[in-house]
C-alpha cells in the first residue's frame, strides 16, 4: 500500500510542511534563547551604554554621516529599535517619535526642580557630534512587533533558507518522480498514434509499483490488442485479395472462351460480366496496394524526384481524361523542388487525389493544383489540389483517408469509386514523412493539402 502514488504524494507534502514548521519553531526558539542568554550576560542598560560608546566613537571618527550609517545597521540587526533624538525630539533618521519618547528631549529643556524626578541626561548618556549638536540614544520598546522580530536576518533568515531548500528539494524530486513516467507515456502515445504499434512502455518503469506503473501495463495491454486486431485486419485484406485473384483469373478465361463460342449471338450479358470482372480486378489491385503500403516500415527505393515535373505529368494525363466529362485539370502555381522519394508511390498518390477531385468537381469547372514552399516552416513543400464541387460534410473530413469510407454510396457507385484511392494516397504520403489533410473551401469545393519534407526520409 505504501507504494501507491497517493501515499507518496501525501507523505512527501506532509514531510515538507513538517520540515518548514520545524524550521520556524527552531528559529523562534533560537531567538528566544539568544535573547535570554543576552539578558543574562548584560542588562538592557549595560547594552544601551555599549551602543552609546559605539555611537560616540563613530560620531568622533566619521561624523554625522557615519553615525547615520551606523544607526541604520543597528536598526537592521536589532529587534528593538533605537532612536537618536536631538533636543527638539527629532530622530536622526527622521523616523516617527512617539509621545512617550518625546519626554527624553524635554529633559534637556526642563530644570530638575520643575520636573521632580526627570533629571537632565548625564554627560555619559549624550553623543556629541562635531558641528551637529548632541543626541540621545533611546530604545523604543513599544515599537517591538512580531513582524519586526521575524524580519531580522540573523534571527530567521538561516532557518527559513534551510527549510526552503529542503522542502524545495523534496518537491523537485517528487515532481520529477511523477512527471518522468508521464512524459514517457505521452511520447509513447504519440509514437503509437504515428503507427509504431510495437512500442511498449512497462519495461521503462523500472521497479515502480504504483498507479503510473499500472497505467503503463494497461497501455501495453491495449497496444497488444490493437496491434493484434489491426494485424489480423491487414492479413485478412491481403488473404482475401490473393484468394480472389485466382477465381477472377479463371472467370476471365471462361469469359474469353464463352465469347469465342457465342460469336454470332448477342453478348450484352457477357459485356456486363467483363465490366464487373474488370471492376473486381481493379478493387483487388487497390486492396493489395493498400496492404503493401500499410505493412511497409520504410521506403524500399528512393531517388531524386522533381515534384514539379511529376505533378505536370499527372495533371496532363488527368486533364486528358477530364475533357471527356467536360472538366479540366490545371496547374495554377508551381515551384521548383526536388526531393528523395519513391517516384512510383508519389505518382500513384497524386493520381488518386487528382482523379478523385476530377470525379467530384462540377461540370464546366476545373481542378486547380498549386505547388509552393511552405511559407511558415522552411524545409517543407505544400501541394493543394482543389476541386469546385459540393465539398463534404465537416464531420467526414477526418475520415476521408480511411479505407472504404465514402461520402455518398450512390454517387461513389456511379463514379466507380471504392473508397480506397485517398487511403492509398495517405499511406504513400506518410511513408515519405509527409502529412495529408482536407478542408472545405468557403466558396465551395474540397481542398486536399499535402505537406512533404524536402530532406530525404531515413
């Protein structure tokens, strides 16, 4: 139970507060003991005479300015304030003089007979300052406050500093103890989201047996389950794709034989079978491409690729196809850029994105392509592929690049889409260290944003 995080936090803060309170009590007891010992050694009057002697020596050697400096130092070190007042009742440092201290000044101006017990100050009590008259050193006992006592550096400073250092050290160690594993979990979560499904964190927790260690084990369990589920899903897609290829090939052979035997009859049904077989073959090809991209850890081959030239070729081919449906593809802006990449993968990604845009842009409109260097972050390329269609619902923007996701099933069936083109493009861009996203334009249409790093992918 003592290994639990709750008790570690509770006991750490409790110990820190105890240490701080103990330091305060130590400081108070130190001050009281010092005061008692000082009173045993010398009476208040003897201490006052000691200060008078020091003041006379300073006044004689350093004059009025030195006396002021000595008085300031005495005020900072003594819990009891001492005032140097002249015959008018004014303090040398212009501090307020209470009425009960003003009577000491009256002793200079009053005869002993009229004041009875109030006798003029003796010569040994006076402090003579050359050319500045005489002063009387008077302790102001009524001005002693707890705040003044605790503010004296030699009384409270050392214990408070020690307490602050010790408690700060305890809190620093506790903060590090708590945040280090949390930072590891945060980093692991980011890597896991980026596709590193084999990452585990429980082994990095050492001998911890608290809630953070439990969380790490739960994370590993979750990661194992997700890795197994995603792995089985990818394997299923791969197996199904391969298994469908063989009967599809036999179907195409049988279709060819049937055409030879039925040369003089209507073959409309055979044409339909052929179209569906071609669609099925295309779907299987895209599934195999997707599974290969998802299983790839890094690029198998890379070479210098001129992105501007590659986009021009893709746009030219797509524009030729777009003219058949009263649409066009054009490059609005193109910057010069060459990166290390797999040209076939990038070409496939760009073609899927551009053809998807041609499919959904309105008639008599164009698909606009721009290529530029990122103005906000150096070392990156930004590519925009914008159509002029109806766009997609905002809640679908984050799901456009998932396999088999369709905005409208009826429309996709009519256009021959399977919901795999953008998913394949996303995987290909990710393998190159890039990022792809989509947004709706205020004036209408979907804009696909691609960011690629200029530096080669390691």
